């Protein structure tokens, strides 16, 4: 099997995610873009797992998913709290943590 | 003088080796022990000893005197060459080859000093009981006096230069405490500090001398140093001699360290009598005479000693002529007389014994006169200005007589004590050279002038005091010591010099040579007597025949200079004090601004840079994300590059 | 009994005491003080017993040695042992602690920090001080060296005066800077030892026995020396000292200047000279110049001070110049003198700081100009202050004289002109002490002084008296200290391969040997 196409897809997805994180202001969208990057990585892991013919990549992908799930739990909660206190989910406005 | 002509020539460059103290001489430490214990009790026991403290002080000093007399007779019973005893008390400092035992040395020279210190000291203790009777701090005064006596005895009894140094600074401390005894007076506090600091400059010289001795001889004990003085190089010996002289100048108020002595008159009068006239200020003479083995081998140093003595002799005499304060006039006289002794000590074996002889006699008559001055001040509401005295003789006949004895003694009128001692120094000076001799004779003339001035302004002439002053004779507790000292001033010289007794006695330690003169000593004495009488007559004419102004007239240049202590203080102030103050102030500035400023500057720079750097934390999440991405890209790029 | 772990107990006891004090209930200030005092007296008694069992004949060797493995992977041991020099310094430390506690009985009442904390910090500091002098493992020495900073930082920063946080931070940064350089050298030393012997070690005696390449020695020497020069402090690393001493309580200042700074000069003598003999000889000219500058500069700046505590701090800068000078002139007189000087300076500065503290707390100001005529209203205070001051100016008969003179003699033997310049310091010392005494104690008494200043209480006299007794006693009988110091100095002299220069004229046996 030729993994190149999978890897190209993974790279494109990752790039889209990264671009989304950099340009979008809405915290929810930024968050989803992060998830997109994580899944792009998962795709790459699974592809390489297939190429090498062992399960290491798939195991790692599961790890990533677990981390992503816990991240969602904590992250969404934080975003919710920010939205409740500030009536906005813009990441640019949440800039109190600076010098 | 013909009575002294005996063929006396001892070449005693090296003192006989000391024998260990045993029997009677193991009591030597008690000499110091009594006054030290007295001082300890009086100063530590505090107010509880106020009632009887002064008597304890007298007792301690008297006990020491008794021991001294016993030891003296013990020494008389010994053969000439076994009179030097050493008492080993304990090992003091021992590091490597630097071995300094705590040893006392009793020999002809030290016992002479011990007798003078404890004898005159005890008399002045007794006198002080009366003089200080109204002072609430009298107990403390006696504590300090005892401390002084103990230190002074340590100074003269020490068997090595380092221990001598302990006594040397100990007397400096006692002097500091006693000059500043009335410390509430700013002038007294300043004078005491000045005395200590100027003395410290001298002590610097003594320290250097001790260290030089150690690197030259590997020892600082008298025996260790003197035995090898001959084998050291002359330049080493000259340096040691000059350093010793610096020490002597500090303690004995010799030029250029003379300035403290006149200010020291701020202390109570018994202190001026004991410390600043009879004993402590003569320590420099002791030091030079004791180190005769070094000076004998260092002629350059000897010459400097003679010059210093000659300068101070004249300076002191000139200052004495212009002072209206009775104590300061006497202080000028003390400077001058010690100048005589230093000069004599610089003459070598021909002068050592005379220096000590004059020192002892001076101790008698100067203490006598200071106590007399104290008695006058006591009667005159503590005034010291002689222009407000006059005709006191009629009220204080005993003081007049005792002071008169001292007066005649310092003039050198036969048969009073100074006649025997001063003329021997003049003879010795002439044997050195005509200039030195002339200086001593001129000094004698000036001495006669200012002492006559002092004497007639105080005791004769017209009454110049105000009506609220009621002169009266002092109580007998003060008069008796004065009387004893007056007797000693009158007869002491003759008795000591009878048959050359004191010179023979000292010869094993100091060496002794008869001076060789071009003219007979009788003629010599005649000349100096004529000069003295001329000086006295001038003084009598100016201050007894003519009225004395109650306010000092402006005077000519010399008078003004002499009143200002020949500008000694002005020079010190201009050369040392003001530049010193400027230096310390600028160094404080440097320390705060430059040294500490550099440190704080580094701190400020780092703080500033960090302040700039933290601006990178903008708080915008997306810029953090961009920098993370950039960082990741960099890492990847680096990895790729390395692979390639 | 011979295997009784004296040193471990001396280190552990104050630490246990500190924990006990902290466990006391909140309001029990008085109890805390009592516990602290009793414990520190016990520790001192223990030190005395140990000192009596110390064999002066072999004072050059480390005695009462103990060694436990600590970090075996790096050859680090918890190893303690004392030679003559460290013995007297430990005795100095443990004797000053009870005095400081007694003298400062009320110093921290009503201050920001708690009294219990103060006592506990001082006891912790005592443990670290004993440890730093007793360590025979260089790594352990470093640990104690840095551990001392922690309690002192809090003692200054929490219990100090108006500018306490500035002073505490300055002290900490200076010390850490030096400490880091030392750590770098320490690691270098370990690596070098691993290269030479095959197995790396921090054991002092082993390291002292190595012959390290001279160039490497120099690099390693610099790291240690800068740390010690900051600690001592030598000019120009001294500016933290006046701030730290002026802002801390008198008790802290005593421990800081009296003991802590001695670690610097002790380190020079023990570690710089013995570990890096070639480098030490190489650096000698520079150190001597710095020391002499320190003597004169410290004294001159002291004369110009307007604050009593800063003045005392600068006198110490001058005195540390003497100590460093004595260490580096490489003569037995100089080094024994320096060792003795460390002890004497500890006592005389302690007396000065404590009495100045009594004076300042009464008047509520530390400016010299705010005093005058104190001798009239408080004669005992003035008298003790004078004795302490005279000890500081090295009056013969008081302890500092012996040590100062030994240092000067030791200097003179090798560098006569340096000795002459250093001797000028004795005149300057007289000026700074007597000027301060004159301005504060004599003259007319201003009303405000008359109202506020009263004489010493019984407790204060009890705290000061032992110091003054020691000052006088060691002045006339320094033999007990010199006897244990001399063999240790001989070991150092042997390590740097130095001998005393002979006198110009060979002494006559009969003349010197009495």
C-alpha cells in the first residue's frame, strides 16, 4: 500500500488546523482546529502503523484520543467559564495573563 | 664640678645576663599586682566602693612602693653583676620562632624607675584624696590612677619589647581616661582623644621597631636583641633606632608629636603632675636608654635623637614663655625638660646616666610644682590664668615655699637638685659639640626666664584677682606630699649624685663615661649659672618690677606664635586633619556611588533588560500559538538540516 | 565514649531544638526563648567538653571524625572532623549563640515575624555554622555553606530595619553568586579527582593530597576564592556587609559578621591554600594588595560614617583585610595570627554590635549625631563600649592585639613594606573608635538622650560580661587557642610548601631560649 496519499491528507488537515488556530478568534473554533490537528496526527500514526506492520502507531493514536478527550473536558469547561464571565468567547479578549 | 671627678669609665654595652628570680625577687610581680588589683576592684566594684575607694587606691600604690623599697635593698645586697633578675610568669605568645614570654626584668634601671613611679605616685595619690574630695567620681579617678601605675610599672619591668609595648599603650589608655576625666567638657573629651591618637602615631613607630627587631634578630627579648646588636647591619639598626625614636616622640611629646601635651592639661592637676610631668612622658627616655645597645651602634639614629631633643628643648621653652595658663606654662616646661633628657640620651654612654638622673630629679621638682599649681588653683576657684593671680604668697606661705623649692631646682641654683642634673647634661652636650652645648645653655637661660615669670606672676607682684576669690592654704593632706617633694627637689640631686652614686648604680645597664671638656667643668658651671641668673633677672624685671596687664597684650610675632604652640596644631590641621577629612568623605562617596553604585548598576541593568524582555508576553493567545508553531518549525528545520 | 559522635550531635542538636521551638504553641514566646537559650547553652557546654577531649598534640589532624555514605554515586559523604582551627571556630560559634539570644531577649518582641521563628532560625543557623566548620567532605562543606544563607536571609528580611528587604536580597544575591562559582569549581574538582585517581571523590584529605596541574588549579582556585572573598568580605566585594549589618537586629549582625564572614577567611586558609597550593602562591600578590587596600580603605571609610552600625561594619572590612593578609603571607605567624584573629574579632565585634544595639534601641536612632554624653547617664554601658572599642583598635593587653601583631609580624617577615603600610591601620583604628566614642559618649548630654538612655540591665550585663572577660583573658593568655591552632597551621604551611624566613642575624641560643 502506498501511504503517501494518507500522509498528504494528514499534512493538509494539520495545516488547516494550524491555520485555523492562528486566524480564528472564537475559542470554540480554535478548539476544534486543535482537535483537527490532533486527528491529523492520528491519521499519520495509523498510516505508519500500517506501513510498518505493527500496532505501535495505533496504540499511540488511542493515547492521543484519550488525551484529546480529557482535553475537551477541561478545555470546554474553561471556555464555558470564560464565556459566562465575559459574555464572549473571543480568545483575543481573554488577554489578562500578560506582563 | 670637682666633687664628681672620679675616673669612671664603664664600657657596659651589653647588659649582664639576667638570673632567674628566686627568694626575695620572686615578689617582683607584686609590684604590678597591687595596683592592678586596686584598679580592678575600684572599677568593677562600682559605686559600692565609693566610700573607701580612694584609700584603697592609696594603699595599693603604697604597698607597691614598700615592695619596691624591699627589692631595692635586696638588690643592694647582691653583687654588681647579679643584680639583673628575670621573673618568668608564663608563656605569652609562641608561634613558630616568635616566642614572647611574659617575663619581668628587675635591674638597676628598672628599680630606679619603679621607685620613682611608686614613690611619687603614692605621694600624688595622697594629694589627690584632698584635691578630688569634692568630685563625685573620685573612686573612678583612683581606679584610673592605679591602672596607670600598674601599666607604667609593666612598661619599665617588661623583659621584652612586646610586653613593654603593652605597658606603653596601657599608660596611654590611663592617660586618655584621665585627661578625659571631666568628659562632660567637650574640650577635655577632644584633648583626650587627641592625646591617644597622637600617641598611637608614636606607637606605630614602636610596633615597627619591634617587628624590625624580630626580622633582624629573630627575637624581641632584651637579651636576645642586645646581645646581637653588634652583629646586625648598621642600616637595620638605624631603622630600628629611628622607629624607636618615633615611639619615644609620641609618648614623650617630642617634636614633631608634641602637640598633645599642652592639651592634656585638661585633666585634673594630680594627673598632670604624675602622668604628664613625672612619669609617663619620660617613658620615651626610658625606651632610648634601655635600647642603648642599638643606639650605640647606630650613630645616625643618635644624631637624630639629639636633634629632636634640641628642637623640643627650645620649642617647649619658648612656648612656656608666652603661656598665661599656669598649667600650660608648666607643660611647656615639661616638654623642654624632656627635650634635655632625650638630647642627653642621644649623646650615647656619656649621656644615658645623666638623662636618667635628670629624669628622676625632674620627677621630683616638676611633680612638686604641678602639685603647687594645683594647690593654687584649689585656692583660686579653679582659675588657671596667671594674669589674674599675684601676691598669693601672703595667703599660701607653705605652697610658696614648696613651689619655690621646685622653682630653684629647675633653674639649677646650687644646691638644689636641678643644678646637679642639668649641668651634667650641659657638660655632656658640650663634649658632643659646641652647637649642641650652646642650645642647652640657651635653653637653661630661657627656662630661668619663663619660670621666674611664672613664679612672680603667681606669687608676687600686685593682687589681680577679683573679690569673689578667697585664697587659702590647702589642707594638710595636700600640703604634706608637696612638702616631701619640695625636700626631694632641694636635696635629691645632691644625695643621688653624691660620690657619683646613681651613675655607678646605673652603669652596668647604661654604661657610663665622664664627658671630656675643653674647659674645666667648674668654668662650665659658672657660665651656665651666669646665663640662668641673667634669664631669671630679666623675668623678675619684666614681671615683678613692672605691672602685669590683666588682659594679655597682643604681643609681637614670637609671642603670638608661642601662644599658638608655635603653630603645631595649625600645621597638623592643615597637613593631616583637613586633607584626612576630605579623603574620608570622598572615600565614603566613592564607596557609595562607585563601588556600591557599580553593584546596584549591574542589578538595575539586569532589571531593565528583564523589563524589556517581559514585553514579549502580550497576552494574545494567537501570538503564543504562532511562536509555538514557529518554534516547532525551527526544530524540524534544524533536524532536517542536521540530517542533510 | 570514645566513639561518641560529638560533631554529629553538635550539628543535630540545634536543628532538633529549632523543630521543638516551632512546635510550641503560638503564644509561648517566653517558653520559646527559654528553650532556645537552654539548648544553646547545652550545645556550648558540649563543645567545651569536646574541646577538652581534643588532643592538642595532634591538632593538625582531623579528630572526632565521622563519615557516612550520603550520595554514593558521586562519592559524597556526610563526613565531619575538626582540626585546631575549626575547633576554635566552632567554639566561637556555639559560644556566641547563647550570648546573642540573651542579649537580644527583647529585640524581636512585637516585630513582624514571630519570636518562635526567630529562635528557630538562629538555632538552624547554629547547626549550619557548626557543620560548615566541621565538614571534611568538600561537597558537604558547600551544602552547609549555602544552607547558612537561608536562615540569615529570613533573619534579615523579616526581623530587620527599614531597608531590610533590600539588604536581605543584596546579601542573598552576593552570596549565591559566589556560591555558584564555587559550585562550578567544586564540580571541576570532582572531575579532576576522577581523572587522577580513577574514582571521583569529595573527601578533603584525598583532594588535598592530589597534585593538580597548575593551570587547572588556577581556574578552580578562582571559583573558591571569589566565593570566600565575597563572604569574608574583601574589598571590592564588601558593599553588602554594611547594608546587611545595619539593617539586621544586633544579634543577627553578631552572627553574620562574627561567625558567618569567618567562613570566608576560614575557607581561604583551609580550602584555597590546601587544595590549590600552586594557584595560591600565584594569586598571593593580588590577594595581598586587596587585603592591604581593605585594611586602609575600610578604616578610612569607617571614619567617615555617620551611622554607628555601618561604622562597625566597615571596621570589620578593615579587620578582614588583616585576616586575609595573614593567611596569604604564608608565614606561621601570619596564619596563626589570622586564625586567632578570627576568634578575637568574633568576640570583639560581638561586643561592639550588641552594646551599640542596646544604645540604639534605647535612643531609637543609630545616627552618631543623635547621641552625646551617654557616659554621664549610662556609665556601665559607656565603659563596656569603650572596652569593646579598645579591643577593636587592638589595644595591647586585649585579645585583638596579639592576633593583629602576629599578622603584622608575619607580614613583615616576607613583605616588609606591605607590613609598614598595614601597620598604618592601627592609627586609623584609633581614630575611628575614639571619634565614635567621643561623639556618642562624652560631651554635654542632650535632653533627649538624658530622657531615653538608661544604663544596662542585669540581663544585658550578663550577656556582655563573658565577652569582655574573654577579650581580656585571651589578651594575656592566648596560649590555649594558639596551642591548638599552631599544629593545624603547620599542616597548611606544609601543604603550600612554605617555611618562615630566618632572621637576618642568627639568634644566640642563650639569648632567646629562656
